[in-house]
C-alpha cells in the first residue's frame, strides 16, 4: 500500500506519482532484459520476476514479525473493539446535526489501531499471528501467479500442478481470510483487557468479531478458475491421446502397404 501525507494535495499526489514511476521503471527493466535475451514470453518473464520479489519481501516481512514478537516489549494491534473514543471537545461539531451552518455531527470512533507497551509475550505472539495471517493472505496471489507463470514457461500451462495450486490457493485464501478477520479482533480486545481492569470504563465487555465475505468470494473465483484449467488439462490429454492413436494407425497402415 502506498501512503503519503502533506499539508497540500499536490505534494501527496507527486509522491504517489514518483512511487508509481519507480515501480514502472522496475517493470520496464525486467521487460527490457527479457527482450535483450530474445525471450518470446516477456509478459510471463516479468510476471514471474515480480511475483518472486513479492514472495521474497513477504518472507522477509514474516521473519521481521517473528523476531519482533520476541525482542520488543510492545505490540501493534489492528482490529475492531467495542471501545469507542469520543471526538475531542474542542472539535467544532453539532450534537444533533441541526446547525444552521455546515458543520460536523458529533460522534465517536471505535478504537481499532493502537500500540500497547510492556505487552506480555502471549499478546505479542497473538499480534504477530494476526500480522502473519494478513501477510500470508496478501502474498498468496503472488504464489499462485508464480506457479502459473512457471508452468506456462515450461509449456505446461494446463497441468495438474496449476490446478492443484489454484485449489490449494482457494483453500488457503478462505482459511487465511477468515482467520485474519478473527485474529485482528481477538488480539485487539485481548490487548485492551490486558491493559484495563474489569471495573474500568475502557474495559471491553465483549469481543467484536467480524468475518467479511471477501475470502469466500475469492475462494470461489479460484475454484472456478481451477475448473477452467482442469477442463483445459482434459482437452490436452484427449488431444495427446488422439495424436497417439493417429500415429499408431499411420504405422499400421504403412505396415500393411
């Protein structure tokens, strides 16, 4: 995710533009290198290279999360909780939205992203598990893409390996998606309960757990794509069998002549 902030709009847009240009230059270098080598599969080469870098960065990030869980005394949490924070008293807003001028309606925001210092090892491990789940979920597309590109470059686009990768990816996306949604809320609420005593007004009374439909939709899409590749595999097998039968008939005919 690319994120930049500034007092004005244009500096932020400029920073985003620079980041996109850098990414474009990286892709251009990969494409140029493939063409220089005379490759006829430039797009596949670029996709395989970029997905490999994506996976490598994911592995490095995972190692960082694990090391951090055992070496620091704080935990970064990101999840829905039942604890809400009222807007600052000095923020101009209308209590019931009935102001005569354009004005904010007063409200509150749930406490979702925060850091807890002197956190216990259990809480740090729980926070790391939530971060690792999110990381694995966002890295899964790169893994599937790498398998498809690798098999295609080998001339085996319709192979069992691709089908298995898509089915395995669908299962992984479903499990990781649900686990990520749950772990974020569990870790956040557990962290607040570790900080505040039960008689505190900030003590969360319950766990607010939410599961989005996105993992189910993504898993269904991957299963459908796997069905397409499986059908392609069957067609390739039928074509190969037909070719073998044709060659055998030709040999038999030549023998008779």
